[in-house]
């Protein structure tokens, strides 16, 4: 199952946990260990992919700038 | 009750800043020293100056606050704000620094007036726009200083404002860019190390990163999405907002002028990625702390104050919850003050420089001596502090919006003339004036439409103004006489970032505008 396939069920389950949140944090961890298989860091795939992708592209672009920089004689 | 240890920590910080100002004042002998620190900034001082100039009060209070309100759809802010530093260095700095060395520029207006052969019109328009936008931005920074001091010591707003303003004004007036740059090095180090230590504690107190995200999804599933289908952060808005942050901040007068002060243009090789990685790390942590704050509030662990901008207090309240030790609050106060003051001092210096150099020296009294202009510059910095203090004592309701709008106005006003000037040989003076004026006016117009909700705008208002500014530049430039080839060569205009060679000097007859911007005798002697 990927995130979004049955989000309603997953979110409904998590909402049920919310009222018990502090005392029920162990309960959420149990659920999180299950979710981990499909969601990294508790986030939807698209969030991880888009944010991670833009960040990585930025780093690669700036590294390329540094590597291709033509040294200037001062 | 005021804790004496907190007072001591903040007092040591303030005294340290004043001492740096006194030390820096001994190095200031000319306008070149005061405005561009004698073009002597080393790698780390320059890199941290860029980070510190961009890292305003909004970085600490606003980034977490926005994350608290809207969740992950605001995650683009921690990527594109730091990218503005890289954009500024690469697309403006790499070329402008080399032209500035050959032509002796003090400010970006020197470049604009030289490139567009407009010693009065474009220079005055650009300087006035820069001063007004910087004043608005500065008033917001003073308000942030006041928030921190009020929270820490429980003192009235007016006293908090006066204390904060007095410290920044003293070291900026006496030490110029030397003082601003060196204090920013210290402030930047405090900011980075402080956030790296404190933000993870807030996230851990809320249950850890993964728990925070899971809990956010239970509050509202759209809080963990990268954008939303309807509402504020739609894909269109996210793209326009990201462009605004990256290019708008890069054009900001208090940011772009830093590239003229660096000692060696080769520092531009690795400065972009180092500034990006360091500042992105800080901003991600602050954003995640805002998410953690959302969970803590939802679970009733913390309560935000009943004020209009309550979300701006989320990081402060989160730290109070995570760090019950009162002595650490003083250190936290210094961290926030460091972020705010590093922008405040640069803004004040920019206003003083724009007035003294671009208006007083270049337009009002071209024959004024270097000493006279230096005196006017110091007086202008002081006057800027007084004016913004008055604005900040009783801030207009629109102030918060105006600060955000300020970045949009900078984007709409300066981006096209600067990029057009550096990269497009066909860009002309008339095109630049039309682009700048229409960008400024249309930014005000679309900003008003957005603020008063006259009509829904799918993208950030500044994007519409930039499109108008770009259209004006292209159309008017193509309809008017091309710029002199000699000027285009002197200003290294063309479709390249790194020129093959530095112009040895302005060849032949030196334009009056460049003459006005030439290096002072003291600087030349050094």
C-alpha cells in the first residue's frame, strides 16, 4: 500500500489517536512503525520527493558552479 | 521579574557589539572604508555578512510562525530564502564586483547610472526606492527587537525599542561596514549555533520529527502536503512565492551591495554553497520547530499569548517549554537579537549610503569632499534610526504586510533593470527607467488589490508587476537608441556570468557618472 491509496482509513485511525495523544504517544509510535513502510518521516511520498528533490538539485547546481568556476587572477 | 543572569548575558552581548564598533571606527578614514570596508572583507566575514543580511527577525520568529500556521506547504521558504544569497553572488556579484573594482563603484546605483548612462534620473529613482523600502523593512526589525526585549525583561515597548536602537545605531554610525560585517560574523555564529542547539530540543520535546509529522497529519492532512489544491499555498502561489524570495531578496539593497565589498572575487566560488547549506540547515530547523509548536499547542502543552501575531511567538514559547532553565532564556534572547540586529545594522548603513552617496554627493552637491560626504553618511544613518523608531513606536496596522510587500516591491523594481543591464546589451536607459517606474507602480497597484482583496490573485502580487516591468524593458529598449558599445564593454554586458577578462580601466573618456564613483585617494593609496 502506498500513501494515498487508502488515506481515509489511515487518517481516520490517526485522528482517533489524537484525543489520547500525550498518554497515547506509544500507541502512535506503534502505528508509525507500521506507516514507516510506506511513508518516510511520517510524510507523504510527494512531500519527501519534491522537497528533497529541489534541495538536492540546488546543492548539485551550486557544486557545479564551484567546480566550473574560472579562477580570476587578482 | 527581571533575572540578573539574563540581564548579564544580554549586557555582555551589547557591550561586545559596541567594542567591535569602537575598533572598527579606527579603520574608517574615507567613504570607501565606511561604505565598502575598503573592499577588504575576507571569505568568512563576507559569507556570514550575506547570511546575516538576509537572516532577519522574520527568520526566527516568522519562519516558525508561518510553519505553525500552514505546515509543510511553507517548506519552500527554507530553500529559496538561502538560495537568494547564492543567486545574488552568482548572477550579480561575479560580474559586478569586477566592474566595481575597475570603476570604483560604492553602491549598485553607481553601476546602474554607468551602465544606463543616467547619472541623475535612474540613480535618484533607484536610490529613493531603495531608501523607502529599507525604511519600512527597518521599522519591522525594530519591532522584532522590541518583542524580544519585552519578552525577556518585561519592560515597556518604548524602552525596549530605545535600548535596541541605541546599541545598533552607535556601532553602525561609528564603524560603518567594518563594524556591520564583523558584528555580523559574531551574530551569525551565535544564530547558527544557537538554532542548531535549541530547535532540536523543541522538536524532541514535541515527540520527535516523525511523531510531529504524523500528528500534523491528524490535525489536518494538508499540513503535510507540499502544496494545497485550494487556499494560500497552491502550486501557482508556491512557484511565484519561491521566485519572489530567491530573486527579490537577492535584489534587496542591503544584500546586493555586499558583493562590492569583498576582497577577492574568487571567494564567490564556494561562498554560495557554504552560505546555502549553513542557512538552509538553520531555516529547516526553525520550520520544523514551528511544526513541533503546532503539535504542542494542539496537545495543550503550550498556550500562545492572546495577541494578533500569536504565531510569531511559537518558537519563543516552544523554547520556554523545552528549556525550563530560566538562564538559557537569556542566551535564547541573544540568539534572536543576533538575527534581528544583523539585518538592522546593514539596512541602516544602506539607507545612510544611498542618501549621502547617491543623492547628496551625486545629485545635490557633486563637489562635496570625501570628509563631508562621510559626515553626511553618518548623520543619515542616525536619521534613519530616528525615523524608523518613530514608525516602530506605534506601528501602522499595515506594517507586517508592508514588510512582506517590501520584498515584492524590491523584486518588481530592481530585478529587471539589474539583470537586463548585466546580461542584455540591447537594454537601454529609457527601457530601464520605464521598467523600474512601472515595476514600482504596478507592485503598489497589485499589492493593493491583494491587500484589500479586491480580486483574487492566484500568484503572488509581485509576479504580475515583474511581468509588466519585463515587458516595459523589452519594448521600450527595442524602440530606443542602443547604448554606446564602449559603455557596454566597460560594464561587461553580455550573456555570460564570468567575463573572460577584467576591464583594465574605463578606456578613453571617463563618463561623469563613473568619475563620481571613483575610488577615493585614501583607498587608492592602500
